[in-house]
C-alpha cells in the first residue's frame, strides 16, 4: 500500500488515543553542581585554551551585567538585560561552533558575541548609541549585531529569528547540493545556530521555522533556552507538554535536553549537534535547562511573580562557579590570579563606560541613510521638519543641535 500521508502505518485494532507524556526526555549532564565529573559521565574533548576562553567569557559577562544593571538604575543607559544564570548555556554553545557559523540570537546572548571577539568598547558604544556604534545608534541597548563576527543584528519582536535562521541555513546547505541528484556533494562547512527562550517557542514563528527546517532539511541548530519564565509567565502556564525538546521529536527533528548550567554538557551537546547538521544537512534541537537568576529586563520586577526562596535555591547552582571549580580541579586555573583578573575586568568595564557616554551621538542624517540609495522625498521632508524642530529647541537636543548640516 502506498503511503501519501507520510506517517507510520502501525495498524492497531484497539480503539485508543496516545499522548506524549510517556516520552520522558532525559537531561544530559556531565558536571555535578559542585563542579566534579559525575560517576559514569565522560568529559568532552576540550583543550585548555578553549576551556579558559569559555571561563574568561563567562566571568566578563557576569561583571558586565552587574555594572550595566547599575548603570541603568543610575539613568546612564535606558535599558539592559542580563545573562545571569545562563552564562554557561550561551558561552559553551558558542564555543562549540566554527567562527564562520551564523549566530541568530534573541537578546540574552551577549556571551556568544563576546566569545567571538566583540570588544568591550563595542559593547559600550552600542549601549550608549554613540557615533561609534556599529548600528549607528538605531537600536535599543543590547540589540547587538556584527557582520564581521557573523552575529545577525537582534530584533525585538519575539521569535522572528527562528524562520529566518531556517532560511539562512538552507542557503548554506544549497552550496553543497548536487543540482542533478539533489544529494549532498560534501560535508556542509557552516551552519546556523538560533537562540530563543521557551516563551518564544509559544510563538507561531517557532512552529513555522521548525517545520520548514524539518521538511527542507536545513542545517540549523535550534537552541531553546528554557529558563523557567517568559517575562512573568512560568513555564507551567505556557505549555502542557514535556518542555521544548519533545516538540522537536514531533516535527521529525533530532533533539536533546541538556543541563544549561553545565558548561561541559552544553559544549558536548552542541558539538555533536553541529556534527550531525554538517554531515546530514538536517536540523537539531537543543533544549537548555537553566534558571534566569535576574529579572527579565531592567523594566521588570520578578518579586511580583516568584519568591526570594525560589531564587536562592537556584543561586547555589551557579554555572560560573561550577565551571570554575572544574578548571581548578584540572589545575588549569590559578585561584589567586583569577581574583586579580576579576577586579581588573571590573575596572576596565567602568573605564569603558565612562568613555563611551562622552562620545557624541551619530549624525542626524544617519536616521534616513542605508535604506534607499538616495532618500525618497517623503523621508527628506520628515528629516527637514526634524531639523527645524531641533534648531527651535536646541537645549532639548544638546548633543545633536550644534552638528546639524
């Protein structure tokens, strides 16, 4: 019998319904909460240089988050979002990639950008929207982007990057497909990783993106950060199924659930997922379980929807301390030197902050450039009206008023 429906024909004469609650997706873990390798677990192949770079990145992001959270409270920047509690998930997954792999992030993955080489000054210029900002001051703080580092500019609308990542990855694959046979001529050289939270997995773009990737076999790594809350909505009010990994299985995508506070587990899982994607040209879904220790953003007060006791319980499972302990046990990290570096990083961040906030804002004409080769009449009209307004009230626009052409 032909099967045009593309489903398994396991004929059964009993009238019964099925549900997915029996799937029981396991959670992959290598390190204990104290940073020791668990009995029966195998350390992934990772060299000292890579391991120290992962730790250096996590340490830097933790210090950056602390300083910029305070800067927002002081009114120096308008907005900030911390990676607190998810440093291992983001950093270790980025470390498992090739530098030419495309990263499509949500807005809590600054650690991935730092691992790629984004400088402290570039972080600050973006957050202060000054004239040295790569985005020309057009984005909210923490909406980074870097063509040089293959990090797609972040978009605020939730989940839009998911189908975009599928399309981009499909383009990466086409370079290796034989036009006559439709089969892969060679291993795919680069893939796309797409980060998003479990809240974004409730968006329609999630389902469209995964289904498209599964049907067209696009080499995209879907990295779902299940951190327990979509702003103030807890996971148990978002979905009834077994997390996000089970949805990948439903779409015909290989999936794994990993302890997102365990850098070694995340590194190993992402490394293997990338291997699968490059060799088969197919997508893989990784669900990272890690707790969002900070607020959703500086506009959020988590005390309204979760208790201090709940937060305290997860603070004991610090991903940075966990990986640090493993490094110390390997003899790859000097404890005294580490403390000195931490203090030096804090000083560098404060100095960079002070310097960036003094840099002039971008020229006003940047508002209407880069869309059309020559700005259309309606844009020119709006631009001229804005210049007139600013010249009329120069005290309200002290940085820009004196630089108008």
